[in-house]
């Protein structure tokens, strides 16, 4: 649990990370976003096409890795020498992966001439 700036508490949960990345449910906004990005490839300037496809692949890899790190963190206490500190360490590493994934997503949006969206906070 962490204490929030608004005076409330929230539970640290890897499912929240997977929800934001689109790996928890088919209802998540980014569910299979990489597939949509590939279908949107014809909208990209032909001179940038290969760079765009490479960026989409990097996005998919980062999102997959962030989801895997979140999942791994959920088993931190169950592993030998595990505990809340291990979970916190994995979630901190996951946070950095998610930030990198967000930057890649914003780069994809630029290739598609879409405006950058503000960070999503609260429930999806």
C-alpha cells in the first residue's frame, strides 16, 4: 500500500500495469494496440515506412516486457528470499519499462499525425 497525495491509500498491484498496457482484458484501451498500429501502416509516409514498422516492433517488445515484469512482481513474496521489498523492486523496474513504452507509443502517434494524449490517471 502507498499513501497518495490526496490523503488516500492505494494498493500496489501488477494488474494495474497490465490493465494500462492492454494485457489484462479485451476491454482495455490498448488491447492488441500493436496490431492496430500495423493496420495503420499505410497511413505513414512511404519514406518513413520501415522506421515506423521498427518502432511498432520496439513498442510491442517493451509492452510485452513491461507486462512480464508486472506479472513477475506478483510472485515476489512467494519466491525464496522474496518479500515486499522484492515486489517493490520489480514494480520500480516495471515503472521504468512502462515509461519507455509510453514514449514509444507517443512516437507511433507522431508517425500517424495524431496528437499526443495526456497521461491517463484513475480508472480506465
